[in-house]
């Protein structure tokens, strides 16, 4: 299942093109060649004898490499193709394309081969919200190369296009007049570099290192795959999704402009190739049993950018963990507050959760001690700045009215928090999962304080506060007539009573009373929330339900993975297995690469998962979903110096073996086999 776009990426740099390999950017969709939030190519169109090409086949070799076979005219029953072309493309900091044009005739052929080139140097925010550029464009032909540029005061970006075969260069591209002999071919290598101020390679000037070759990228990937646990299983879809997840997480490594920090998961391509506190934390939790370095670098990067002052524009507060970090023009000129922006209420408790989970898996006590001050500041934020209303809950209300996010939970679209009848909740809002995260952060913070910070009094206080929060939450959020937890409390203290997937996050946080967990599991797997593929973000019958609404009816793979994890925590093994089955089966329709979201249509209606129109793919926490589902099905949990497993494998999965799982125990293995279904 495809949206008709081909994606290549390598960390901070990516290309999105049409299936022909052409780039012809519209004002509203991010096709192009991008680096650090700027589009360096908005047009890259191949024509042969003034005819644009049509695609015959596409081979997506790896996340950084693809091959297109194209022709200027499609063959018919009466007309064979006399000329074809192969476009071999690679991304590795810069963008390279080997163009091979082949003559299939027994006679020589004269051709006019043209590459049309443009760059609008658009900031990603400008693509989503079209604006007039305030700088100056320029073009130069120099030394056989085409240079396109844009400058606004001290902000300069340039695109340098070169070719191994000289062509005629003009301001709009490159033209080659060639004669190809009988059955012969013509080849040129095209190289596109993204340049910053002073004409330096952007990646080198910002990251301190140049782009990598295709061979270096491939070796890096091979090393990553070789170091990961080895999966053998009866499900070919699970095996495909596992391998794809490991490769895509590697592809999404984003190097922030902070010395010594590498391999932080970026949120997703194309809109969110940037650091997101929430997304990077969730993806790092998912990847812990497979690649703990993501968690280590995420913690370090978020610590370096932890809030220290009160700043309404960026919504920064002492102890707060950032939401998003951007490097484009609009952030640089403070037209957006994203350098960095702190508008999320969940990143801060999630930071503490990740720190504890990281130590439990790795035994890295030094990191826990090193980050003590930051973890305490995050825990203090929960009570001092998160509790806007002074009632012990975590609330949010944006302080940047012009650019800030209205909803600062993971469902951050404008219409995601509503009552049963569709009315939007008033601000401030306290969503239910935020209270679960705060509870979990306090419990985990207490463990860290007692075992590593030598502060038992602080640990006792955190545990007491967590217990009080749990009791208060189960009183104030419980909807008696529906027997589930409210989506949120609104600014007037009313229960926002829509039935949503948020209640599933309460299970993995542990804030749900044991006596009520069965009802939550019943709702999650009931027909209103569960589609057959996964749990919908909003239940059918709710006022704002829409099966292809971003947070009001679609299915999010990451959401389902954490719900399944929570179900197993409370002993609902069969229910967790049903979710794992549905999501893994959906992955088959996406060639193993789960998108950000897909439609919430009932499985019996569509027979296949319907792609959400503008879903990111790959996206970090969707990429991590098969990893957390594997952990959940095998029941893998660290217990002191040992890895404990309690497998509960769904029937359709058969046998699962995961070998050489890294952790504080060295390397361990986990095995699980589906039990025969009872008749």
C-alpha cells in the first residue's frame, strides 16, 4: 500500500519524490530535498526529447537508496520503447543520482536530455502555512556547476548542482545533447549539495562532520542489524516488520547541534524530521531491549535543553522538557518559537520514566546519578508548573497564543479533546493519561531516590504523593454511568466524557485500580474502540468520531503498542495478544513499515487498513511499535540482574524466539509459543 511517494533519508537529510523520481513540489506538500528543516530542491524533473518520463519499476533498496526505471513514452501493443533510463539515487548528507540512458535500437540516436532544477528554500513551516519569503534569491553558473541561493540577513542557504558529464547550464537546469550508439548507453553522476553560510556543506558546518558515502551508510546499517537481537519466528510479517523497524530507527537518527550527542530518534518523515521530546522518549522506551543507545542519547540531549527560565514565547519553565526543536528560517527569526519550543505537558514526566526504565535495562547507575539534578527538576515541574489549578493534577494551557499548541498532550490536534456530544473542552485541560504519567514518574522517581540518590525521605514523599494522586484520580476521573475514565477534566472541573484510547495509557502507567482494570480492557477491545486492526483514538458514536480524523478515530500503532503493554501489566494476556495480532497483520499491507496512523474503519468493512492521507512514514514511535509488541508478547521485563520472560504469544504468531537480548545481564534469550486454542 503506497501513497505514491518515494522517500529516502539519512538522519537530518531526506528526499521525497514522485514514483518517477521527479520532484515537482506543490505549495502544500513536502516533496523535495530537505536538510535541517529547509527544502534545497523543489524541482528536479527529467525529460528526454522534451518528454517527461513515466515509471516502469521502482526498487526501494534501502532507506537511503532507490532505483527507478523510466521511459519517455509508455509502450503499447504496437509501439516498443526505443529509449529507457535508470535513475539510481542515494542520500547521505548530500543527494546523488546516477542517470543512465539506454538506446535499445540498432541505430544511433540523438537525444536532448534535460534536468529542470529549482529551489524555493522553503522552511517546513512555510510549506504547511504558505508565506511570502522575506529574503533574496540568486542564481550563478560557476565552474561547470549550478548554484541556487537564498539569503535573509545572516541566514543563507545554497544548493550546488554538479555533473560528471559537462552539460549546458542555465538558471533553470542542465541540458545534454548526446548521441548514443547502437544498443549503447550514456551515464552521468549528478550531485546536489546543501550549503550554509560561507558556502560550506550544511551538514558539515552544523554537525561538524561531512556527509557519508553509500558504502559507509550500508556498513553502518549492517553493523546495527548485526548487533540487534536475532529474531526467528513463524510469522513472516512479524519478521519483516522487525527488520524494517531496526533499519528505520537507524535511518531516523537525528544529530542535534550539540557536541557529543548523536543518534536521537527524529519524530518522522516528512513533517517531523526534528527532535521531539515526547516522540523521542516513546521511541527510546520501545527500543530499549534492542538498542539502548537511543535512550542514552535522548536523555542526554533533553537534559542539555531542559527548561531553566520562564519564557512565554517558547512556553519554557524551569525543569520542563522540550517539545520540539527546529533549525529553519522561521525559527531562526523567531517567527516560530521552536528553537526550542516547550509546549507539551507530557514530555517532562516521561523523561523521568525513561531514565528509570533505562537503568532497569542497562544497569547504568552512573547516568542516574549524573542526571539526578535534572530528574529532580522534572519531578518538581510536575507539582510547581504542571499543576496550574493547584489541585494536584497536571494541566496545560498555552501561554503563546499566536504560535503555541492548544492541546499539549500527545493528541495535540485542535479538536482532539471533546465531550461525548462533540463540544470542545474549555481550557485549561487535564487529560487522563497525563495523570498516569505523573503517577508513574513519581513511583519511578522514588526508586531512583532510594537506590541511587541516597535520599529515602524524598522517596517516601514521592510515594506518598503518588498514592494520593492515584486515589484522587480514581475518584475524579471515573465515569460511573459508562464505567471508564474521562478523557480529561476541563477548566471548570467537569469530566470530558468521550470514550477514547487514552484510557489504555492508564494501564501501563499503573494508576488504574485493580477492580476497574477489567472494565477498561472490556472497553478497549469492545466494538466501539477496537476495529479489528487496532484500538481507535476515539470510539464510534462519539460526537467528533471520524475514521480518518487525525486524533478522533484513526488507529495509531504506537498507541496500540503501549495499550497492549499495559494490558499485560494487569494480566489481560489474551486482550494484549489480540491487539498485537491486529497491528502486526496491518503491517503486512504497509510492507512492514507501519505508518503514523491509519483509518479506524471496521475491519469487516474495508478488509484492509486504510492509510491516513498525510501520515508520516517512517515515524519513530510507529517504527518502534513491533519492538514493544515483541517485548509484550514475550513478557520481557528486567528484574534486578536478570531478564524475566512470561510469554503469551497469540495463536496466529506461532513460535517466537529472540536471541542475544542485551542488558545488564549481558545477553539473554526469550522464547514463546502460542498455546493451542481451546474448543
